[in-house]
């Protein structure tokens, strides 16, 4: 029974805790046992809270008193280690912040606690969330539960992997260029990239904790094993940040009845691997079987290559914090390899160039708006491939394999950028597996602020598609191969 608790959805667990069918402490103990058993071989959870069991005990006391309980009362969960957590180490994956312990929670974490969640740990990520895989010098490599030789994706790789491994029912991740969506697809879980500014980013690292800025493209959103859990966590965190809360509230429109859905599954600019396309075509067929009209269509005036150029120009200032002033000046002088690192080709752009890209985005937003007057949603690839093998070489030396040919490493974010650049919501649904057994997700995108529509369609697809099942039983890595960084994660 204890082991089975690890696979309960959060919504089910909250109801059982409220009904005193199981205690918050029992549920937390089951998750901690799973982490202890399998995390040494996976490197997904990097920090555990000594306060969590006391918080679970207090949740059980509130249940016993008959208190009015919040929707996720007593549900234990982990969060990506880029979110400030009061009294619990927050590093952003950077060795320079290895001893950083915030005195307050990020706004989204505070919202989760108000919803009743017990935050019991932090999950792995690349340094300052700057990669499409999850590893760093401090904690080592996050390994995919579906195959430890493969990446979880990034940057919310530890988040997606922890959900897939049964370590936590739900997670909180962040996304600039696919950082929720790519890991969700690679690990076979649900993920939601909300419409821009519908969830507070205050307390996210980077920028440094509690810098009062909202970086362009950056969103915070949930990961889960069910569509209902995804919606429950999104409901908990959606709203204004602590600075805007005195003045405004968020009231998203209800889900549309989904009658007409477009599909766009491939493009010469960023080819999609045949195995991924096979899974996506099956999704389209199954959706059509539910009665929806499914058509191949793209927004008029939107091209993947042109959209990607705008996306990269706008992404550069978000990624700029990765560079020292000296390095940035060197890139402007032509030193280094432009484009090999995230945003490098635009580090030296003028403000006029950025403004031109922003104006181009505004035109694309209008075109997407007109498209969603005809279609309720569009299905897209999350990435051109399933999970890739770990690759810790310098960016300039990395690539990915698509249909037997080598493609640029950053092709992994092109399809995510298509909707991200225009601030559209996108929900990832586990769709199937490749011949090697690796998960593939499908992205459900909708109109700006149409989050409830994409979440509702995700629920429809969940019911129409066969479940992926659970990842295979994982054998912990030997001490000789896990490395000092993973020993550190195990010890902490």
C-alpha cells in the first residue's frame, strides 16, 4: 500500500487526507521512501526539507480539528530548485549559491502552501536554467526514469523526472524556451506553459532572488501525471504577484467547446523525426474519433523560420545574464562561436533591433488571434525528437539525431518557441512511445489567455489515448559512476 501511494494523483490524495483515509504523514513517508530507494541512481531530487514532516503533521492536526481545508490540503510535493523556498536551500543549479537559504518563498511557492501543499524537496536543473538538459557541477546529472542513459530534458528536467518516477505527484517548473514542455514530453508527464504573466515569477532564480522584474517569455507552471492535477496546481498558482495583488485579480475565460482543431506536425525548417510524427498522427486520429474536426492548417502569415528568428532575438536578453560583461563584449567583437550558446548570436543587438523584433512579435500575435477565431486549438510537436542521450560537451560541439541526420542542438527549442514567443498557452500531453520505449508528448496550444481551453483538451486527449504506464524499475548507479556531485545530492 505504501508503495502504491507514490502513484496516487494529488487530487485523489487531498480527498483521502481530508476524509482521514490516509494521513499526510503516511503519504509523505511513502514519497520519501521512493526517493531514498531510487533517487541515488537518478539525481532528480537534490535537497530535502527537514521541516516537511512537521508540516505534514500540522496538516493532519487541521484535518482532525475539522478545519476548513484548502483544495490540496496535505499534499506533499517538490519544486524546481530555481524557486526561493523559505528556510530551504535554493541554488538555481549554481555552485555559487550552494549555501543560499532564502528567508521567504517565491510567490508561486507561497500560493502552493496556501493551497495546502507540503513542499518537501527541490529538484535538479541546469545552472541558472540555461540548457535543454538538466545537469550541473553542484548536483550532477538528472537521469530519465524511462532510460537512465537519456536526458530528462531541461531546464525543468528534475521536475519532470521526479513526477515520472513517482517521487512527487505534482511539480512546479519554469519555462522560457520549452523548459516545462520539453522535459514533460521526454519524461512522459503532463506539463503546462501558461499564458505570459498569468502566474507570478517573483522569487525565481535567475534573476537573483526577489529582483523585481518580469523577464520576457518567462513563465511558471505545473507538471503532473494527470490532467486534473495539472489544472489543480495551475488554479493554485495563477494570479497576480505580491506587488500587483492589491490592484488586480485574474479571471481567465472558461474553456471553449473544442470542435475544430488544427495540426502542424512537421516543417522543413525544423524537421520532426519520423517516430515522433507517427505518435503525433495517432493523436490526431484519436482526437478525430471523439468527434472533433481535425485539419492540417497553419496561421496565415506565420512561418516557423521567421517566427524562430524573432524568438531568438527576444530570447537573447533573457539569456543575457549567463554572460559576464567581458564575455558579452567578446561575442560582439566576433570572438567565440555565435549561435552555439543560447542567445549568443543576438547578445550584441541594438535596442532598435530588439524593438523591431518586438514589433514583429506583435504582428504575429494578431495573426495567431485571427487563427484562433477559426480553430479552438492547434496540436504541435513539443520537440523534433524524443529524449536524447546525455551530452555534456560544449554547446558548439553538440547536435541531435533526426531521421538519421545530424541537426543543430538548439532545434530542440524551435517548436516550443513558436508559441512561446507570442505568449500563448501550451499544454503537453503524454502521447505515446518510440520503438525504444521513450515517451513522446504532444503540445496543445490555444489563444492567449485560453489556458482553460488547452487544459480541457488535454483532459480529452488523456481519455482518448492509452496510458504510458510507469517507467521500468530503476537500479541505482554504482558509487564509482555516480560521481562526487551525485554523492552530494544523496547526502543532502
